[in-house]
C-alpha cells in the first residue's frame, strides 16, 4: 500500500515516513496543501494522513474539502493538536474519514489505517487469503496451513496488494506505485525480483504458484490455483 503524509513538521513527517516504510508501505511526504492536492491528483494513494495546520492559504480542512469536490475518494485521516468536538465535527464535515489527536501512538495510526483500507472488503477482516494461504494485515504475518512463512516487509506488501485484487491484472508500474515511493527507479527489475522471492517462499511452503505472469502486461493473483492441495513437499530449512 502507498500513503501520502501531508505534514509540515519535518520531525513528525520523517518519523511517520520511517515507521510506515518499516511496515513495508510506500510513503510520500508533502508539506503544503497545494502539493497535497497535486499529489492526490496524480497518484492513487490508499490513504492520506493530513495535518490540519499547514502553511499557506490552504489548511487541512480546505484540502479535504477540495479533494471531495474533485471526487477524489481516497480515505483521509486528519491530524490535529486541537481536541474539541467542534474541531472533530469540522474535519468530518470537510470529508475526513477519521480523526487523530496529537500526540498519538504510532500503533494506533497503523490500526486506523488498516481499518480504513479494508472498508471495501465484505467482512472487513484483517485476514486476507485464498486456499491455505493467509495474510494477517494487522500482524503482518503470512501463513500456509497455519505455518508461518517468513517474508520481508516489501514481500508482504506486494503479496497483500495482489490479494486485495484477485483476478485483476496489476502492471509493474501499479505495483511500484503502491509499494515504493516517488523516488523509486522504475526502470529497475525489483518487482520481478520480489515476485520471484514470493513464489519461491510459497512454493517451499507447499503451495502451487498463484501468481500468473502476463508478458508485457503484468501479474495476476489466481486464487483458483490454491483450491487444490499442492503435490509439492515443503522444502526443508
């Protein structure tokens, strides 16, 4: 997943960038309302973390209202140091989906982001999966038939993105956009490398390969491949 942080406090924005990146998410940071609107127009973020107090003529309320006026439906969590009913109501009326008062625990922000980004799921569960494969988005843990499959943060993020869109062809650019940042070198072959690692780890856990490569188009997660048990034995080690 990829998040936009709109925050002019560089200490806080840097902390959020590092924390979210360590969880395997792509993170972009801007410091003004105008830059936030431009970034949201150009990129399909999974959620926006938006500070209320911003420099310049556009504050967080203005930005959120303008996003909704432009029919940009990306979930928004507003950050503020003001803990009053009036401020919360103002933010929600502007189109925010959630509200978090500073100072806040990073774990709470993560929980709220997970809640927002799973709203499109039927049961709003923290568990994604197909067949014997399960990915706990809260614990960032991948399992096959209850056995843990060790994956890096980026591998988990790519697998989560594929599981969120089963049957859909995802281009290399889309995967890059949702897992890495603006400064990612798109001409690299990192996506192919990570897809290969995911395949090997799932195969070692006894699963048939659920990721279909469509040459010149991208990748598709085919959950039907996981309906039948694999004949492959789990690799040792």
